[in-house]
């Protein structure tokens, strides 16, 4: 266990340094197999840089909009600040400054005053989306692109989260506490059979272009903690590949890493990240606030996200919105 936790923290630090029914797979994915060798070129073409975002469409958005029946909104992002639990060396700092010359002296006869803010932060704190440039395999990333071709100290020249299109699609919440208990115990993995069970209980069918969120009760159970837990329940590799084969755009959870920790195989750290990001171009949403959705019994909803357009960013601090 100790080696797992040390490896987890070390790899996170290394990554940061790059500043209604049972869910059914399509016929082609009836037998879910985890891809290993030959994971590129992508199903979307060798030159593709958007991955599963290609499964978004105007038709999907229009259909998802029909899910809005009450107009109630749910903020899915948590607050990012100095006290937000994060793994080192990730830190957040903000300085508020007076406008103009910094003295606070009122301007003009109308005595205009104001404030500005300067933020120095790692982006991987709080609720976030992992872009396709976040994690790769042996220095190759989504579609096999070598790190040397797109990573610079000034930002990514490919896969930057500023290139992501607006996301307005169907969201699906799978309440894993209905399957495992509340909260789901740390170290519990959910794969295809558990996902299908949760979808059956929710009365939903997962489809192409969906965003899937898992509610585990973890965030609620750890409310008030000043440090992130080194272990968590989460998605397993087979489950990740299963959802990717269904054509989902992104997968998230109320946990900091989405995937189960300790990892299913100690010698394969962050294998779910690699399966989703590198091999399939599926985006990861971490630290999603799902408690209110689960409490209201909301299983499908309109999901919308406009990622901040910080040029060349690996990740993005986000506050997606669910509307029912």
C-alpha cells in the first residue's frame, strides 16, 4: 500500500510539472476488450486532436435540451482556493490589487475605484477537466503524438484545453451508492457489470455523446477534510473501455482521480487515465459535485460546459452546470 501511495503522489507531481434500461454497447463493442498495443491511430482519424468530443452534435444538443422540464440548475464544480485539498506541489494563491497605480486613490471627479486580482495557481486543483495532453504512454499521447511535438514550457501547441468546443449534451448520473452502499468504500472498483447494474437501477441507457458522472458519496463523506484521501473508489479499466466503446464524451466522479485507488494492478498506475485520455480520447472530469443531483434522484439531465480558454493549458478549472 505504501508503495502505491508513494507512486500515486509522485506521478501526480510529475504530471503537474508539465505546467432508460440496461446500458447496451453497440454490436461492435458487444465484447469489451481493453486496448493495449495498437492504440493509435484513433478511430476518429490519425490527424484528430479532439477525441471523443467528435461525438458531440447539434442534434444531440437539441435532444438533450428536451430533458429540461423544471429549469432547476446544479453547479457541479467545487470552489477552488487556498484551502481546497490538493496534492503537492499543487498550490493556489491569489492577490487582490487596487486598480491604476495601486495606491487606491479615487480617479476623476466621480472618484472611481476598483480592484483587480492576480492568480498564481496549478490548474489541477478542485473541479477540473483533464485534456488529452495530460497523460500519455511512454511519452506518446492521444493518437500517438510524441511529447516533443506539442509540449513547451509556455503551453501545449496541440491538445490545449482552449481548443475544446462548447459542450451542451446529455448528462447521465450513475449513483454507485445504490449498488455498493453510501459512501462507496475506498478501493472499490466499478467495471462493466457494475455500470450496467447502476444504469438499470437509474432507468437509463448510456449512448454516444453522453457525459457520464458517477456519484460515490466520497466528496460528501470527506467534507471538511484539509487533505485529499490517498485512496478512493472509482472506475476500473474494463469499465473505462466499455464506456469509451459506447462513445461517451467525458466521464467524471465526485472523487479527485475518477479511477479506483489502490489501482487494480499496482504495476499499472493511472491505467484508467491512460485508457481514456491516451487510447480513446475520452475526457476526465474530477471532483464533480454530485450530491444534490443524487439527493434529488436526477439520473439524466442537460449538461453544459464552456472550458476557460487559457491558451495551451493541459487542464482547466471548471464549473459545469446540470439542468433538469
